[in-house]
C-alpha cells in the first residue's frame, strides 16, 4: 500500500510590522456572521420566518461587501443593518398573518 502525502493548507495573512493581521480571517468572519444570523433568528422568532432572516442577512452582507474596502467591521455593520430591515419587515409580516 502506497501512502499518499497529507495535503497541507497554507494560509497567507498580510500583517503589520508588529505581526498583527491587517484584515480579519475569512474563516473567523464567516463564523461571526453565522453567530449574527443565529442571534437574529432568536430575536425575530415568531415575528418573521427563519428564511426571511437568513435572506436579509445574506443580502446585507452582499451589499456591504460590494462597496467595502475594509471588512473588519462587516459583521457588526451587517447585524445593525439586518436588524433595521427586519424590524421594518416585522409589522408588514404580522399584518399579512392577520389578513390570512
């Protein structure tokens, strides 16, 4: 049996002269955005559907990334904007439920 060499993943991170990262890790950013989504799912449970929450978060992240040169605060900005949009959508969602 021939042993295959293990695949090694190398990640290059730009750093400052003090060896601090100049941008957040994409993996960490994905993790934080998942936490934002989970928080909003709990916060708006029973008010808007889970799919609406996920859709709004994805839309907000895409909008912010499109114009961003710096993504360090993307999760915080995404949470704030998604919350604003979901709060605006909640009364409309409740009105549709009452009408049905």
